[in-house]
């Protein structure tokens, strides 16, 4: 018996998401079922539904066949609708893609309020280019918990495990916590 292996073509993605989690309001993430939406599935929705690019053109932009694009688009739409209808969280991560580096990512310094942009394929900065502060955040979050917060709420299942950082007013905890120090 011969097993035929098909190499999956890496999709070209021109813009990475500004946020990597979406969830129903006032429900702790640890209490929700999480649906994973891959980066290339998000790109298919972005091109077709948000930018209203024709499917043939969108498939060409991603470097895949129209049939493959249609399949990715249908999977993505089904996942998003499932999350919206059934109150699930959406995690945007993973997949097999090549970043074309056309988009920009915005950062904010907590110290001097300086905002600057980098290409999304550049490494995350470690300090503000204006004042040198290490307390910087990606606008919209970067999926690594490095975002500005207004309160120190963490998942009730992890009570007692959170450590408040007095310097930044943020919380260090595991990935089920909504806020992480940096």
C-alpha cells in the first residue's frame, strides 16, 4: 500500500493581527472553550470579507489555488461563527505561512507615551527608542500578555497565584491570567 503525502503550501500573509485573543465580555478566559483560528485563516477572512478582494485575486495574493483559498475561508468563517453563536473565545495563532512583511505594528511607551511603528516581521523592541523605558506595550496586545491594563483581574481558578508588580501595576501569572508583567 502506498501512502501519498501532499506538501501543504505555505500561505503568504501580509498582515499579522493586532490582537491574538477575543472572548465574551466578563467571562474569565479559563472558563471558556477556545477555538484556534490560524494566521492564514484570519488572512483569508481579512482579504475576502474585510477588504472585499475577489477570491481569485485573494488566492493569488496568498500564493495558493482558488480551491485552497475557498477551503481556508470556509473553515475560518465556521470557526468565527461558532465562537460568536456559542460564546467561545478565539485564539489567533499558528499555521503554516510566510510573512510578506507589508504591515506595521504599533508600540506605546508607558513612560513618555511615545508611539512608534515597526514592520511586523521585525523583533519586538526591548525598550522605548525615545526615553529608553523598558515598560512598552504593543497596541492591541501581542499575545504574550504585554499590554497595558487598568485593573489586576486574574482568573478566579488561579486565586493566590498572581503577583502584583508595584512598579508597573500589572500582574505576573500563568497564561490563564488576563494580565502579565513586562
